[in-house]
């Protein structure tokens, strides 16, 4: 055990002192925080440029329907020719010219926008929405239908989904939030297992190709060396993951303090970033209560504990296989034929997650979360939806038991392959090692 401890210490400190580890430890939180901060900044300050839009409406159906806003001024020009208006745009008098041609048959349903610069999509959408709304109103009037009556009968349905338990308890669920959270956790586990599992394989391959392994195995047993590497890299992974959580939280708190927005305004801006700033910076009481209900519906304690268990156990399972592969090959190029069978189950688990979220309590979701090679990903997709505790425990026990079994298999491969040089190995020969 002392020798394994020395190997763990060496693997850990060697990797955390690398420049790449330090860079990614600080760059990762910046990238993660940017995914949340940038949409807020775009919502609050994304399009503040003031524009004047000249309207030449030959049909006279729409020129009074456009409403000016803080950054957008609509100016009807009457019967002026479109060519004259285009020249005014070229001279910089107006930023945009909207031309609605007259039609001989019915209400015009097309228009042309002229500008010297790229027209923002928000301006395009605004123009289309106004015209579409007016055309619909005129069509209703033509059919003898009062648009106000039609508008008054429109109804939004508020559907609450309540999940009951055997004890009679009730809990409201929010499928979209659970879906997003489950997929995020699944992708994180996939990325971490692949990233740090491959580090174990590369480390073994590099030591083998440099022949330093011959000196190391003269002092420690191959099994001790393999386990030291696996545990050492797992501690590196946990260190980086925890640093990412702490630094991401610090960046967000600092951003909120500097920008001067509250958490409520941030959520509002991020959620309503496609709307006007005046509408996205303030939330009504109902929206605030919605967010509180969503937060209460998620069992963060169960999610965090489950994530740590399945991340660590899943990593240990795959790391043993990556270590075995690293001992078989002489360089990373030759490892492709052996890594494919190992990575395919992990990829299948990620692809299965897309279907599992639609029916997290189905038989497919259950069995996929019990198979050890897919359970780290599939179970984390299911946990936000609420999984019976016995299923989580059973899946974790199977996963840890599989790790123990695969450790025995990987150790037999490792102790032989670590000293094999300059020979292209096949699956048949590797299987022979397991008999001894």
C-alpha cells in the first residue's frame, strides 16, 4: 500500500504541475461561465443602436401600424418614390427603407427592405410580425369576424405535472428543466471519463515506449503500478472538477456584482434575450414564483451525490480498461483498434440518453442504467427526474463490482503487456494472457 501511495502521489503532483492542467483549470470556468454570462450581456446590451426606418407604403395598409421604440423609429413618408427613399438611405438620412408595394388583387403580403448595412434579425422579425398581424385582422374582417372577439377567446393552458409517491406525497415536476439538467450531467461524465481515461492510457504508453517501465516494475508490482496511476489521475480529475465549480461560482458572483444585476434580473435576461430589453429586465411575481418552484422541485443533494458516485465509479471502470490498452500498444497510433470496443459502449450510453429522457421510468431506461458500461451516463440522465433510491444503489453496486472484476482482467493484461515491445498484438493473443 505504501508503494501504491507513492505512485499516486507521483502521478498526482506530476500532472497538477503541468502547464496544460493549470491553463485548463482556469480556462474551463471561463468557458462555462461564458455560456451563461454572454446571453445575459446580449440580452441587456446586445442591440442598443438607434435606427430610423423610413416607410413607403403604396398600399396604405401598414404605415400606421408600426410603433416606434427606444432604439427604433418608424417614419411614414407618404407617396414619395422608393428611388428617392433609397437615395436618402445612401446619404445617411435614414438607416433603413421599408417598401410595401401596392397590389391589384388583395392585401399585400410582401415587402422589401433596403439598407446600407446588414439588417438585424430583430428588425426583420418586427416588420414581419406587424404585417402578419394586420393581414390576419383584415382577413378576419373580410369574413365578418370581429378580431377582438377572436383575441378574447384565446386561452393559455397552464399544465402542472404532479408526481405522487407511495406515501401520498406530491411534488411538481418540470420536464424541460430536468431534461436539460440530465443531458448536461451525462455530457459532463462522458467528457471527463474520455479525457482522464485517455490520460491514463497515454501515461502508460509513454512510460512503456521510453523503457522506464522496466526500472519501475523492478521495484513495484505491475498491479500496484496500474492502480497507482488510475487513482492518481482520478484525484487529478476530482481536483480540476472541484476547482471548476468554485471558480465558475466566483466568476458569476463577481460578474453580478460588477454589472449590478440581481439573480432575478439575470434569469429574466437570459430567458427572454430575444425580446426587448424593457421586457427582459423585469420579472413579474408569477415568473419569480415559477423559478422558486423549479428550484424546489430538483433534489440537488441526490444529484450531487449521485454524480460523484457514478463519475468516480465510471471513471475507475474505464480507466482500468484504458490502462490495459496502454500496456498493449507501443504508441498512441496503434491504440485505435483496441480503444474502439471500449469507447463504443460509452458513446451508446450518451446516444441512449436522448431516448431515456422521454421515458426515464421505462424498461429500456432501467436496464441501460444497470449495465455498468452505460450506467454512469444513463443513470445521471434519470436522476433529475426522480429515481427510486434502491435503483441508484443497485446500479452503483453493479458498477463498482464490475470495476473490481475488470481490474482483475486488466491486471492480467497489464502485467504481461507492459513488458512487450515491438510486436503487433491481436485480440486472440491478448485473450491468451487471461488464461495465465
